[in-house]
């Protein structure tokens, strides 16, 4: 059967939809994947011209699958609305947003897949092919005769190695570029592959959709975390390396790769060094960083590591319910910094949180100033993911009065927009956003130490928190910077040759 899968991601790195495609192909079905990539300015949506092109690609299909994140949900809704008006092909809405907000998604689509979709999509395709009812398929919500059938989720797939490798047969893939849907090319990968080597997260922090996912599958799994074996990962990485000669590195996107057991990391690093011999990136959390793990990863070819700090100790413990202390962060930083000559180090933090008090933000700034340098500081602004614990709390307590207040339709890096929307601790959130970038002994991003010291004087903080007029003026400059990045710098970067992008990415976080 012919199936068309459509991704609304802003970058064609969608491993979930590629795995769904592989599962379908393994069963003998034909699949097209269309990456409807648009600007990271989430206010943008598809034109009628673009939707007509998409419709023409879907005409021979017997099923259309669409996925989205919260930030691209309005784009998915527009796609679904247009396709429903112009074709009778059944449409299933899946992905992260469908899992965390099925009540909203079922308003737009007649079929919504909640949770992991590999087994559900096979059952659905088989039912359509045999012209049988699919009303009772687990994981699916069905809208029928004005009623909604909410089927329960099935058990999670425990053995992830039973899944085929993600589909990178780009001959039947398409991508939206400059208002035209064209054949996917190797260059559209940008010299990198985002690779997930496991599923699940045991932490379930209140700001994260994993908290809802953990609740959804309570009693439906043997374990929270499931990993692909090192052998499976190496097989996939080798296949992709040989298929795409322009690849410069692999970006391992597990929420925290360092959470893997040490024996797994040993085996992975040994195989990767022997068989792949290509640089890679990964994510870590302070809890699970150890001297042995970092040494192994660096020796195997890890050149970039991203460590999630997220907030000060009180913010993590009391607001996010993330069991992480400042000492955890400092101990991890001390270990990682030993490899600063071989490893580009990035720390992630979340700011613009309306639940934070001034002392929370000040404590985070103090923590960042204690970290051994050099490093790169990535400052992300809080969005309330629908269904997350923090989202539920904010709606209950009146912080979120309209969908706009949830901020998930803003990019994390729309700094001025986030600060103006939240209207809390404007001065300190502005300072923290301005600290982003390369950090050395002399400066934080574009801000020299003497200026930061000046801005953080106690009397000046009190004055500017009480009267944010100057902060509002400064935000105008920040908004101009954000606009320049979106309208000029990013389009220029996308047009550069892959070889330059690989070199640039390799050096951008090095100080």
C-alpha cells in the first residue's frame, strides 16, 4: 500500500517518522516522506501554493501520516484542514504533540496516534488495506459519527533492536525549499545526522513532556529507559557513513547519553573507534558524568558535549522537581574541563521562568561564574509544553490564561519576545540572555566581566527590577539582534557548502 508521511519539523532530522517509514517498508508497503521544513519563526505557515504541491504528492496514497511538535502544531492543523477538504484519503496525526495533546489534535484529524506508533501504524495500514474497521486499534483515538473512541496504549517496545534502522533511502524523500517541494538531496542533511540511541527518561522534570509520557505508560512497560545495543548503533552509523560521504559527524540526541551503563559505553566506544572513526556529539547530565565515561567518549571521538544545568539548585529542586544540586554541576564541570583541549563544552540553561524569584536567577548566574572556563553557554527560554506538569500547574494557577501565554509558539531563542511575554524579573532575565555565547576568563558572550560586575551590583539590580524602563529599551536592541539572526545570518549559513558547515560547526563552540 502507498503511504505518505509528512514531517512539520523545521529541520529534516526527524528520526521518529523515518523509523515509522522503515517499519512500513519492512512489511512491504511503499512510503514517501515529505519534510515540510519552514523557518524557525513559528508564526510562519504554509502558503496555498505549497499545500497544492503537497496534495499532488499525496494523491496515490491510501493513508497520510502527519506529525508535529507543539511549536509546529498550527502548521500541522493547516495541512490537515487543507488535505481533508481536497481528498478523501484517511489522515493519522502522530508524533510528540499528538501524544501530549490528543484532545486538541482530534479536533483536526479523525485519527490520532497516542504514544509510540510503530505497531499501531502497521495495524492501521493492514485494516485499511483489508477494508476492515480500525476502531479498536490500541494507541489510536478515532473520531466517528460525532463521538471519540479513545483506545488505550499498548505495552512499550522493550527490545528496540527489533526495529529496523531509520529510513534514509532519500530517493523517495522530498523537502520543501524556497516554496517548492523538491527531491531530497544528500546536501539537505547539512553534513550531520541526528541519531537517537535510546528512548525514555527516568527524571520526568516538570517542564518536560517526558513527565507526561512516563504517566501515560505507567504499568505498560518493563523499564523506563530502553537502549539500542552498541552493535545496533554501530551498524546504523556505519551504514549512514558509507551512504553519505559528505557527513562530518553524528549528533547523538538522547536526552542524556551519559546515563548509559558504563559497560555499554565501553563497548560502544571500542566499536566506534575501531569501525567508524568519525567525530560525534552527545548530551550529558551532571548526575551521570564520571571520569571514566568522559575519558572513554573523548578517546572514541567525542568532540562536543552538551550538559543540561537548566536552573539554580532551588529552581531545579523546588520548581522543576529535578533532583540536581549545584555540587552535582560543579563536580561534573571539573571532570569535563580536564578535556577542554579536546572537547567543546556547552552548558544549557533555561531562563524566563515566571515561577522564579530574583534570587533563583542570581544563584544561577553565580553558579555559571564558578564553572571552569572556557565553555559555551546556551540560554534557552522556558516554554510550557501542553500536558507537562509545569503547564498543568501554570494553567491551574492562572499564569497561562491564553495559549499565547504558554510560549510554545515561540522559539526558545526569541529572547525579547519571551521576556516581554512573561513580564517577570525582566532585568535579570535580560542579563542572563546576554551572557550566552563563548565564555572565557574575560567575558560572557559579548559581555566583558567588568560590565557584568557593574550590572550585577545589588543597588542596580533592585532599582532595575523595580523600574524596568531601561530593560525595555535594551530589549529593543535584543529584538534587532534576533531579527538579524533569523533574516540574514541563518539564510546565509544555509547557502554555504557542506564542507564549510562541517568546519564551522567543529570550531564554533571552541574559544
